C-alpha cells in the first residue's frame, strides 16, 4: 500500500469503508495517523474493530481533525457530512487527495489523470497497457481497478494512470497531474449537480489543479470540451488538442486490437496515444500497445455464444451516450437473417436523464427491447412509440430468459443498460456479474473469462 509521513500523528475521519474507504483507512493507519472510521454496515466495520476508534463523524466534534475522507458515492449536494465538516473549517476529501498528499514521499514519478463522461475507463486501461507493454512501470487506479492507496508504490520513473470521475475530482484539491486529459462531456449525473454547466465545471477543475510545466490534453469534439480548450488556451496553458482523426493521420488506426473497434474506441485510442506521446513513447511502442490491448470487463465484453446467439455484457454503459455505440455496432446485415434487426437490447436501471438520448438514433437495429428497473417503464413507452417490440421485465434474469427464448442464430443479446445500476445493484460490475451468471445458467454455456471486449 501507499503510506506517507505526511499522515503521521494527524487525525482523520473516514466515512464509508467499502473499497476506497477501507484502503484509505488502512493506508492512514499504516502511516501512523489517528483514524476514526465508520460505516453503517457491521461487516464493513469488522476489520477495523480494535484497530481504531469506530464512530460516526456526524456525531463528533471534529476540532483538531485534518479532514474527513468519504467515498465518491457520498452525494455532497445532499449528505449532511459536508455541512457538518465545513463548519469546522475542514475539507471533505477522497482517497485521490490522500494520494496527492503522499506523492512527495514517493520515488520520482509522473501522474496522468483522465476524466470525461464516456470512454475514460477504456482510455485509462489502454494508456496503462501501452505503458506496460513498452516496459514503463505503471499502475492504474482511481475509478478503475484497485484503490490507488492500496497499491504498491512504483519505482523511480513509474507512471500512475488515474481514471477520475467528477465525484472524485470534487473531493480532490491538490492533485497536480503531469498530464491531465479530457475525453468528452455529455449530460450525466445531473442528480448530483445544479446544472450541466456545473457538471462540466467539475471536470474542468482537473486542469485548474495543475501547476506550470504540466500538460493539458483535450479531445475537443463536442461543444463543452471545445469551450474548455478555448479557456485553457486563453489562460496560456500548455494544451494539446486531440481529434479522433489523429489516429488515422498517424498511421495507428489500422492495427488496432478488435477490442478497440468502433468510432468511440477510435476516440479513446487517439487520446491514449496522445498521452503516451506526451510521456515520451514512440509511435512504434504505441502501435504495439494498441494492437495487443485485451479490452475491459463489462465493456462490450463477449460472454459466450450459445445456439448461434452472441451474449454481450456492456454493463458499464451507464448513460445513453455510452450505450449508443453498442447499439450502432450491430446493424442489420443482409447476410444474417435476411437483413432483419438483430439486437435484443436489455436496458434500464436508475435513469440519469429523461428520454433515450443518443440511443434513439439506433432503434432500427433492435429486434426487441427488454426493459428493467426504475427506468423500465419510461424506456418501454418511448421504444414502443417508435415501433420497437418491447418486453416489459422487472429484473435482468427475466430479461435474459425472454431474450434467450426469442433470439435466433446470428442475433445478439446485449446488456447495455444506458442507466446507473443503483436501483438494483451496488455498481455496474455487480450488474455485469449477474448478467454473466444468468446467461451461463440459462444457456448452459461456460462464460468466457472476463476482460475481452467484442465489436464487429
């Protein structure tokens, strides 16, 4: 784990002891900090029994504390921990800010921070993969993989590649990324922000934390990112503008892994390539990494093929903009079932927006939609109004069963929810695992090991 003398003898409260919270508490304890920890779940508190004080920070006088560490899932716009902490003049921070505090005691290294609405997980994983395949010591963390504080420090010359959600940036104040990258901005998480402009501003804060000599990298293919790029240029910030077409221009498009097929992945690859160039890698090293990238679990992940039907887990598509490329990936093909629509789309969950958004443009690719969760009725009504056959289901298990019964050889059963998972699952990973289990149980096929994405 990452430890630091910066924490020694200082007092922190940690609220929430799931993955990032538990890792933060462990790192603080190992660094000699005084920790007060709390979680509503007994099972989450159990590992800390007898090792630190267990108490709810909301019930404490926080005078003398250095700060309160919370999970990115804690909604600062509505949770009382914010006002309670701020009245003592203390910050509410996350594990990424702890990492920022600890950097001074780590071997010389560089940090890449990657944010955006869609594509940041793939871009982060791809950047990490290119670096590793080129022999550069690297780890990835933040909103992907193991919590960063739980990982071993890198040797000198290493690169920490961090996927950063807007929630994590909201809890971070001193992370000076050597390269900060922005993939795109579309409406998302509007239940946590006063407006879309406020959500975009949260992303932009990643650049505001950078010092002189660091580099900003913006894929300026939508209006919000173009506006941010213009402000950075006006402020004299070193800026690299990225376009999807850059990949083709550099001769890096043709040899991409099948896991990077599709226009959205071309954008991800262009951003990752630009980051790696900024870190000093050659185009030859970048091309090798692009060709060998294995893909991410829960992102266009081919689960299995049973009876000629392909089952795909795209649980990480938590909004309509990220689900739309999955629907676009399987258009009618005259060589398959005479060109009939071939996607059996399982969608729904906790909605992040009204309507079908970018998915509406691809409804012609659907053989049927199977709606689930809180957004199910809304999605069903909208799809039926466009002439799509709809099966109204409540749970993913029911949707998988109905899709299995209806799908013909050559067709695709696609879980691409276009919604958050929190109405029925802890996170998109749990939802994706459940889908994999249901497919295995109902088709009798053995799901492939996780980590391979599939696009035609």
